[in-house]
């Protein structure tokens, strides 16, 4: 859907985002950030590359006093304009949130298209959404963002629409009509997503009645979640060195020691300063995370901003309502990229902590330890029970194998005696089952 004159959207002037477009990435360093400027530039360049943009320049700009009109100083704007002409760049990607006025003024001064961090991420999500639900969520988030771009600086939106019949008079301006269209479309999208949420809730209730524990992989984008997911499930989910390679959630059944069946969920990667529109729109998808029995927080420990990325993930988890009561295991991934003293120190630190597993999802190192730890965490509180069944009660025996760990069994005449370790709630369900 495209609304005339709405700047910053992934449907407007699509040719300007064609693959191969030459772009300069700009990081306005406002101070007070724990992020390394070079790492931020690298991340934003990766985000731009994710939609096929050719990054021909990177520049960190120190901003002592943000300007209301352009965010950065006039001298810095002139410097960027010169750089853009030299590099023949038609696009500037600002790793910051720009107001509509700032975006418009920068486009005029730089004589090039300007997109901010929110617009860039929305662009990626719009291209990556593969399912109907994902497309609904992206469009809702985009329209929410787009509504803020409808400002008085677009003079062509000031055209009056004349009234007809009983609605005569001066009519409504184009900008008001566009806003009304956006509001109406957003209302329809929310109704459709509410239906998706109810359907997903029914599926979740069915799984909980089974019951199978749900394990959700979470983490910063490109931390290696999908690679680990494939390693644990034998699946072939897209796993590339690409930001936001996975957008729509994927669920697979796995077996763990002492647990016949569990559900593993691979979710969209998080990112610093994730647009609030996307957090709200994707909350339905991320409800799998909210209701999970255990979270595996996959971290790229080879990344220079690994600690800051962890904080960003924890902030998003808090935003979507994941409470402190949900157990979390940190998977310190990408050991294969570390060596020497750095690797030894990290392994020693992981060994001292019960909530951390060091591993390489790519090579498989440490993954068996993660599996054992996850199984142990999910079976905490399980007790040992002696259960006697009729020797011919195959359905009862199958139930015990499915919901518990059968430690031993013996046939005594017409009876079968089982030693089973299971959760107390499962034992109660077995005792009261039909």
C-alpha cells in the first residue's frame, strides 16, 4: 500500500531502494552510548546490505548539540554533501531516529534520499516477511511510522478536496485524507492481527494441554540462532551471515534426555533501538517467547559489542512482557571465532556459571552440553514414582514413556511395574486420566 507523499516508507519511490543503490552510512554520535562507533557503523552497513544497498562510505559524526532542523551541524551537512557527490551516492542512511522535518531538510541539503534507522529496519522487514501474518505486521508497523511522516512540509498535500452534494464546502486537505486512509487501514490490520492472535492462542493452549515444554531461542540479530536451531532440530531454516535472515517464527519438535517431546521456537532477531512500531506489531509473534518454559539467549561472544547487545535483547524481552520468572540459559556462541587467551578466559568464565553454556553452533562444539543443561533445567523438580499397570495396558505404558523418563520396568505375572521420573503435575494427570 502506498500513500501519496508519505516519505520514509518502503513502498514510496521504491526504485531508490533498488539493489545496488550507492549509499553512505552516517552514525551521529550523540554521546552517552555504550556502543563503539565503528561497531555501530558496521551494523548499519550490514542492515543496508541486507536489502541489497551498496555501501560506498561510512562516517561517524560527533554531535555536541543536536539541531532541530538537521540533527547535525551545518558544516557537517556540507561535508557529507561533498562526500556524497564524490562517491556518487544517491542515498544516506542515518543510524539515528530523524524527525520528518530533519529528514526533509537533510534530503534538500544533501540532494539525495535520506532514510533513518527506523525506516531502514522497516524496509528490511517489508522485504523479508514471508507469511501472511508477517506481511500484516510489517504493514501495520510501516503505516504507524508513515503517519508521522505526513507533515506540513509537503506542500502538495495541501491541495483542497472539494465536497460533493450535502458535503459541500471547502472539503478536506489531501494530508487529512491520507491520514484518514492510514487510520482506516491500520484499524483493519489490527482486526486481522487480533484474529491471528486468537488462532495462535488456541494452538498454544492445545500444546499446553499436551503438555510439551516450549523452548524459545532469542538473541540479537546475526547471533547464530538459526544455525543453532538447525543444529538442534536437523532443520534447514535460512541461516546466513545476514542481519534479520529469519523474520517469521519457526517451530520444530525435538527430543531431549528425559523428555520425549519438546517444542523449539526460532524467533526474529532483536536489534538495538528496535522501532517501537515493530515491537508492538510483532508482539503477537513473540507471544511464543512470552509463554515459553525456557529461553535460550544466543549471544555472539566474538562481537565487540556483545555486552551491549545482551542489554538490548533484555530490554526488548521486558518490553514484550517476559518476566523475571522465566528461566534463561545463555548460549555463548561463535567459539570458533575465538582463540588463545580470549577463548580460554571465556571458557573458564562459562564453566563457573550454571546459566551459561559456551559453544559453536557452526562446528557443534559444546552443543551436547547445552542439550544436557536444557533437559536438566526442564526436569528440575521431577520426582521418582513406582507405577503398576496391567501387563496388557499398552496405552498406559506409552503415556509414561511420552511424559516421563522410564528408569526401569518389570513384569510380575499379570502386572507391569514401572519406575518413572516425571513432573508431579504429569503424575497427577496420569492418576486421574480416563
